[in-house]
């Protein structure tokens, strides 16, 4: 059973799943509190990792907890993010 996150989170189970996937607390709460119908219409608009800068890839890797990211080149960062 999902932990109760109080009145600030509407869907505790979804919030926990998003946090387990590496989403920030803010992002997980925003998604868990959104209307499911409008959220499902918004997917698929992020650019491919190949279009990101190395700095952006490193920042994302940091957000999801990938170790050794500062020693990785752009290709290695992309692979690590996709495998995470």
C-alpha cells in the first residue's frame, strides 16, 4: 500500500511509482495531482536525447541518480539514461 502523502497529493500510488522511477518530488506530485485525461494527451513531445546538450544529459543523469556521469561522454550518458 502506498504511503499517505497528505492532502497535497491526490494519487499516492502514482506518486510513489513516479518517485521510484526517478521523478523529482515536484514532478511526481504534479503528475499525481493532474487530470488523467489531460495528462495522457501531452506525452511524446520531449526531444530525443541525441538533441540534448551534454550538460543537459549530465543534469538529467544527476536527477535520476546515475553514478560516474561526469566521466561519461555524450553517447555513454544517453545509454545510461535509457538503461536506467
